[in-house]
C-alpha cells in the first residue's frame, strides 16, 4: 500500500443538520487501518451571511477548519475549499452523504492505485429506497445519483488539475451540472477519470410539494452546458435526451388554447382552434402525469402532486430554458475568471482624497507586477472606482480621467475604466456596494459578471462583487475595518497574493 497519498476533504454546506452525520462518519476510526486519515477536513460555509453555528460533531478536532464562501453556490464553495487546501489530492463530499466505515482508507487505496494520467476518482453512491412500497417520483430522481457519472457527492481530483482547469465553473449557481462540466473539461484536456471502490450512502432528503417544479431551474444550466460543450454534451455526460421538446409542445398548445378562447365567439373556426389546442394540451399533460404516476406508490398525495406539477412543469421548464438562452448567450469554456476588476484608490494606487492631480499618483507596492502577471495569462483588466468628489464639486470628471491616464502610464494598459461620479445619497445604481460599475465593465469587456473577479480594499468592493454575481477578494489596508475582513469570503495580504488566488494558487484565508 502506498502511504504517500495526502488528501484534503472539502465539504460545502448551507448548515443542514445532515452535516453532523457526514462529519461523524468521516471522523470515525478508519476501520480496517489500511490507509491514512485525511490531512485536513475543510467545511465551506456557503451561507450568504454568518448564521447559527454549523452542526459540527463534538469530536471535531484541529484537523478540521471552517471557511466561508459568501453564498455564491456550490461550485464557488468547492473552489474556495480546494484553493484553501495544500495537499496533492482534494476529495469532495456533499453534506448529506454518509461515508462507509473505513472510507478514508479506501479513498487512499483508490487514489494510490490510479495511473499517472488519471485526474480524478469517483466513489460509489448508494441511495436507499423503501422496501415496503414503490419509490415516489422524488425518490426515483434521487436514486439516479447511484448511476450518475463524476458527481461530487464523492469525487476526488488532483489539485494541480483543478488549478489547471480553473476549478468548478462558478456560473453554475445550483448543485446541478457543475460536476459534469468539470469532468468534461478534464476529459477534453486529456485526463482520465476512474471509478473507485469506496462507497457513500446518499439518503433521500424530504421534499416539498413543489420540489419537482423548482428543479426545472436546471434547464438554464443545461443551456450553459450546451454552449460550452456542444450538442453532444448529454451523451458525453451520460445523460438521457430529456423532455424539453415535449414541454415546449405542451406549453405551446396551452398558450394557443388560452389565446384562442377570447376570440372563439367572434372568429370563424376560433372555437375549433381552442378545442384542438386544449385537447393537445390535455393529452400531453395526461401522458406526462401518467408516466410519473405509473411506477410510483399511487397514494392520494403522490397522485395529487403528480397531477398538479405535471401541468406546471412544462411552462416553468420553458421559461428557465429561455432565461438560460439569454443569460448564457456569450458563454465560453470556464478557465477561472476571464477578467479582473480592481478598485483604484488604496488598491492600485495610494489614496489621495479627491485627487485631481496626476503628479500625485503613486502605485501600491507590487501593483505593476500583479497586473503584468494577469496580462501574461490572458486575463483582461478593468478598474471600477467610486469618485464622489465629482458630485461634491472637489474634482471634475476630466480630472478623474487625467489621473486614470497617469495610472496607465505607471501600471500599463487597462482594458476598461468605469467610475461612479455620484455621492452616497444620490441613489444611483453604480456606486459601490451596488453592482452597476461591475455590470457595466463586464458588458464592455464582453463577459458576464460571473466571469469576473473583483479585488478591492474595503467591504463595499466585495459586496458589489457579490451583488453582481462576481467573485470578490479583499486586500486589506490600514483603513479596512475588522468587520469587513471578517465578512469577506476571500482575503489576501497583498495584490500579488490576490492574483495567486485568481490564477488558482494558494488561498490565504
């Protein structure tokens, strides 16, 4: 047995009580003693703001630490986790799985047996279903995890591969498709992915009446997969064809029937159109409901749920598909942030209040080196800055532009400048912590805000990033308040260290 396999386990969470059971099973004795325990367990608290204490087991020791990721979704949370790790291997677990006894040892054995070209290893997932009745629609959907490829319920990757690929695509804001996307990018890069022998149990979580309707938000994520991986992505990811085409027909029939009803008394043939469209909608909806009811327990509650949600799902699925087409129209393969937007004063240059004199511009230590590193990696650069001195009459917009021109003379080409000339009480949408500056800069760069990282020195910078859906990194200075540092999902001691984070290097908090 190779005992040199060194592993960090990363578990993103929203604070569900199931986390306690996951950690309890993980921290239990390895069982067969066949391999080492993980060097560290990193729990990533992805709640948007600090809340109640996480349900950590009392046996949690120094080998476990908790970091925050700012509520940006499981992809961003996993990125925060693996960037915080320093080990060659990072294993991801969901916060509602139960690792089998001896799981750490079996994980080490799986990884030790991998060939050099293998980038990752997937564990085996068991979904327990009821023995005394057929499973419900929700239970059947959850059971599909047992056969899914490369899901992060239990998936380990080499850290260097994660860094090379830019980690998980943070445009996936839900626990859906982000794992398949990473796997396809790894395979496209020539890496191999292997199924191991370790096993976790994935219980079926309780689901509300509308759970299947809420799940239709995944249709927008499917658009992102299509844009990035092409029309064959479903086959490559081991997915079936899906029901979207039928949902489109059902929705079209329903809309046609509704549109024809008011005109039926006046238009020749209007009643026939309404009747035909209504009949088509009824037949398609009934077929969908029957397909969902037939394999289930057929209890009154299940039948009612299937009948109602089968009528609602098609238009909701179509709406999310259209939303995805709009949001992801420019999507490209993820490689980490494609643009970095910097605050100006006390981030790139020393803050001189209301400065309109280019001669007083002084770069912050390491600013030129940090920007040049990004340029060498093909990352575009922008500056987003509040300049309330314009509204106060202390400087003019021309003064701001002259200072900005001097910054470029000292630090090199900046791809886009955006500044807010308003004061705090003006109610504009661009003054940070509002997202307007970031959204405008991203649009001018031809990228989505989620493709950007924002680096600044105060809480308003990272709050604006979160509001725009971008990644925020705080580089504190003497004027940064302790509360702002405590709330920031990511911090770095220097600009160079912040660029390390952007480029997939070490995490500093």
